[in-house]
C-alpha cells in the first residue's frame, strides 16, 4: 500500500456503526447504513463465491447478501442467536445506489470517533489484505477496524469475480 | 421583408435626384449632401451590399474625391456624368428591391405536415419547451459562472436534442439554427471560446427564435393558420454565430448597423442608433424573433419577458395535455403495485386466514382482490404505449433511403395502435431501423429491374404489429429479391462461420445472417452491408426477451418476424424445484415438459446425455449439476424434463419437479450479479421469498473451457 492511497481514503471523523465478527470489532460509517435486520431466509444464487450468500427480499427489493465471515476467511459461526444483516447503501458506478446486505455476528453500537482517534492502517505485511481497510481506532480499550465498504463489497478482492463468472457461466 | 424598404429607398433616391439638380447648377457643396444620403442608403440596404449598388456608391465616392482633388471645381460635364450615374444607381436599387432574394433579407421558410407527423410534432413541441427552459436557466447560470462544464453540457445537449428532433421532422430552419448554436456551445465546451455576454445573448436570441418556431408550430397544430409556411428570421443570427465561431470579435460596427438586424418590438422602443426612424417600421411589420443587437444588454432581457408573455402562453393551451413523468417514478409505482399483489396473496394464503369461515370476510377479500387486480392492470397500462411512434419514424427513413438510392419504395404500416411496454418501444427503435434499412437496401430492387421481373416498379415494405399469444408480433416484409440461400451458404463457408460440408436446413441457413460479421453485400454502402446489422438486431431483441426469425422466397421477398413479450416487467413463468431450491423458467421459452420413460435418455462418451423427443435427439442438461445444487433426481426417470426453445437449439432441462405456473414481477439482480450469466433476474414469490429466473439463452451454453478443466473452488 502506498501512502498516497491511505491519505486519499483517510476515514473522516464522525459516527460509526460497530459490529463484531467473532472476537474482532469492525466499524463502518453510519451514513452508509440503511437498516439492520434479523437474519431471514436467503435464496442462494448458484455458482457464486462462497461469501455471496444469496439474495433476500427487502420489501420488494432484491438485495444481495454477503457473509462477512466468509469474506474475511474466518471460520463459520455456529450460534445464530444475534446474527444480523446490516443493509448498506453503495454508490454504483453508474451514479445510482445499490443496496447490499452483510451478515455479521452481532451489532454493537454507534460511536463517535474524533479525528485524533483514527489511526492509519498498520503494515500487516502480506498477512492481511488491507485494501479495504481505511484505518483503525482504539477506543474504550478495544481496537476496531474501519472498513472501506465500497472497496470491500465491489472489489473482487482476493478472488477474480469475473474469472469465476466466466468459469461457471 | 425587403418590401418594407421600398418606400425609404425611393425617398433616398428622390433626395439624390434633388441634389443632382443643384450639382447641375455648379454647386459642389451638393456632393457632400449626396454622400450623406448615400451613407443612409448604404445602411438601409444593409450588408452585404448588392454588388451593383456597391459599385455605384464607390463610383460616387471616386467622383467626389476627384472633385475635391480638383479644388472643388466641377467639370463642365459633371452634371451629365452624375445624371448617368444616378440612372445606374436607380436601376441597381430597383433591381435589388425587385430581386426575389436579397442576402440580408432572405429567411428560410418551412411548412409543417400535419398528417402523419402530428403526434411527433406534438411531442417535439412538448419536449422543446422543456429544453428551452433548460437553455434559459443554463444561460443564467453561465452568466454567473461562464466556465461551468455541467451547465455548458446541459445547454449543448438541449440544442443538440433540438437539432436531432428538427432534423428528423424535416424542420430545416430549426435544425440549422440549432446546429450553429450547438457548434458555438461545443466550442465553449472544448474551451475554444469563453462565454461572454455577447455569446450568452446569442444563445438567448437563438432560444427565443426557437421558441418562436415552437409557438408557430403549436398554432398550426391547434388548427390555426393551417398549411401556412412558418418564417422566423434566423439567417442574421446564424451569420453572427458563424462569425463569432470564426473568431471575429463582436464587431463594434454592429452598433451602427441596426437596419440589417431583425428588430423586435421591445428592443425597438429605445434604439440607441441614428437610423431610429426606420426601425419602428421594421418592427411593426416583423414582430417576430428576438434577434437583439449584441451590445444592447437590455434587448435580450426585454425579449425574454416578451416571449414569455405572448407565445409561451398561447402555445401551451393548444398542445394536447400530457403529464411528463419520470419513468423511474412509473417503475417504482409498478413495482409497488406488484408488491401489493404479492402481499395480498401472502395474506390470503396464510393458513390461519384460510381456516376462517366468515362470509363477510370472504366478500371483503374478494373485493380487495378485485381492486388490486384492477390497480395492477391500470399500473401496467401506464407503461403501455402504441407502437405508432416507432413505426412512423420509419416513414422518413424509407423516404430518404429510397431517394438516395433511386429506388421507388412505399412503406405500408398496419397495426400501429398495438400497445406495448414503453421500455420495449424505446429499445425497438434501432432494430427496426436496421431491418427496414436492410429491406430497402438489400431487398427492394431498382425500378427497372423490378419491371423487368414483372413486378410493379414501386416496391413495398410492410410493417405490421399485432398481439399474439400473450405477446406482440412485429413483421417487416418486403416484396424485393429475397434471400439467396446458396449465396448465404457460400458466404458463411467462406467466412468460416460453418463447415464446408455442412448441410443446414433452409431455416438454419437464414439464421446464419444473424451471426456476427455476416454480410453478403460485397460493396459496403453507408447504409448497410458492414455485417453489423442483423446480429445487432438479434442481440437487441434477445435483450427484450424476444425472438427474431427470417423467412424468404427468392425473387419474391423476405419476412422478418419479431416476437416480443408485452412487457418487461412481468413474465409468465414456470416454477420448478431442484433439491430444496426453486427457480423460474420463462414460459415463453418452454416448449413442453414430460416425465421421461426409461430408455429415452442415452449417453455418449459416458457424459454427454441426449434425450429423444418425438424422434429428435436433443441434449439433456441436468440443471442441478449445472447450477451446483444437489438434485433428488439422480435417474432422469425420477425427474421431469423441460424442453426449452432458445435461439440456438432446443435443450432438455432435467429438473426435480414442476411446482406451478405463475405470473411474476421481474426484478433485477443488481450490479452485484452483473457478471453471472445463468440468471436473468429474480422474482418474489407468494411466500415472500425470492426465486431466481433462469436465463435459458445462456444456461448450458457451450463453455469456453473444456469440461475437464476444474472449476475453481471459490
């Protein structure tokens, strides 16, 4: 990662929604969050990467749902008690907005981060894909990872989606 | 408009004649008086001066110079020389007045054909009014911020749209004016020009001229002045735009040249120039477009208020009243109604509701059902439009094409009142253009060839639309030379599109013309023959979930048949089950379905399975395997084979069970699934869950990779 990109994507201070995956805390800008809903039946879409769980009916809209655990290659979570779908709104390349659901273990809280609390992404070396991490914060004794939603949900990340599509088509 | 000068020209000539009388008596001072009158005449005639008049004026100037050089002494024959000169000048002026067109006064005229184009004109006017508003607002922004790229684009596009619409309707003066203004804005967009007040005023003047046109067209649409030609002065404005584009600065001379300008009433109230006397006359006789003088800042502003008051108000009432609606809002409404229908069936089918046994409740339920059904039909009909508009656009195409090619072609339209989803009509335009072009270009022969073959010299292209089987069928037929099977086959083999030893059926041969890169025409015309016609047509029609096919008899013509669904929003689907999953197959693609008996499925090379249907072997696709879902029908005999008809070939899809047939509202899967090809969308079922709609065209199509290649374990 170059410094250039990090300064460009520097997270802005403001309100963030925090949620958990296993023992890890993550945050995303609250303005991107459209709603939080209980886990509901998901219609799988065949031949998709494992982290694409399928689609749900959100009051008449078809919304794709992504399993964030699978996305980060974490082991599957057994206890479904507090599992939620966070529906986020993304700017699409054609100027419109897209909704997308993310399955997370549990939603924590909304917290306010000051600029000073946000630190740049440390260098994990090749261990962690930092392309969709905009920074980290340490508040109330817990470290939270700030996610770049647009990159996380639209970028192919570690899998070439187009390639996958071609293979299964 | 020249005739208004007749009187004044006559007056001036009379003055010169009077002065000449003094010259003959030896008074050199009269020459100065003549020069003064000539200057006025020059202004009146306007620029450019007719050559004859210019010559005489120059002669007079030379004469006066010669006299001045001689110390102001007139030669003895001066009187006679000047008398002859005056006769020539008089003649030149009279010629100018009598000539049909003097450059400065020439204004293009146009007439509107009210017959077949009425609706299009109406649409053009309605759209035009919005565009004018965009332009006006845009200019106001540009006056504040001359470099705003967005605003420049808006104004540019508005003129561009005007040009397109006018060009299509054959409204040449509008097209020309819009074209010049478009060029002006394009230059500004590219940064070649900086928007200054002169330019904004040119734009506004152009806008007002366009408004004048619209108002005139509106009057004719309203039945007034039927058939009368429309004349709105534009040539001066166009000349000035051209001059500005050529890099000429806004010529201060323009200030002293008011006569040439087309004045308009408000601006004429306070003309800041010497020739004021002649101005009101011009204004009264010509109370039309506001072509204001560049530096006179007040003029365009005044003209704006003027036109707003008069023409905009009057033309509004005469055009048919339509509500212009954002199509997105319409789509949302249709979506919501779809949701309502689903939600209703969810309530009605709820087990506990089903057990209720109340006569009143049952009646209310029926009432609710009736209302929602009506509502749904109404909402759907909002999006339905007649195909008339799309068909009528072909009229002009045929007229122009046949003119260019020297062919005699008539276009016969029928069934234009057939209604179809407006989204489909919009998408239908290009394919129709392609096919009508093909018919005229490749189908219809030259008149002499036709006569030699015993056909009427006048070729006929027919465009017909009708409802059929829950969809719409559009046929484009011509009585031209038809398709030459052998030539198509030869070409296909030459291009390597099929094997040389293939023996395709007639239908398969005709289908070849839909392949990319196929064209039998050896010389490429600018109209067609680049081989990008029919494959584009097929692709567009496929996108609309329709089908296209060609029939042809050599020497007698061809028929292209397009089948389209009525709407893009709802399809009739077959709900099928595989394992625990449900999918929808569009009923339009299903030919039949049956439970196979033992022995109808055979394998080849241990993998490729075929099923025998009515004596024909078609490939069997195990849908479960294809989609990566555990199927309960390991043996085909435990499942159901759904025979689908796609563009390429029929296929048998092995599914576990058929669940039912139902109408579903199609929803897009969104950009997240843009790359995948096996699903064309999704629908929400009665239980509120989502079912995916299979894309039969792409499903099970030959893979780019060999089957042995492992699919990545993503």
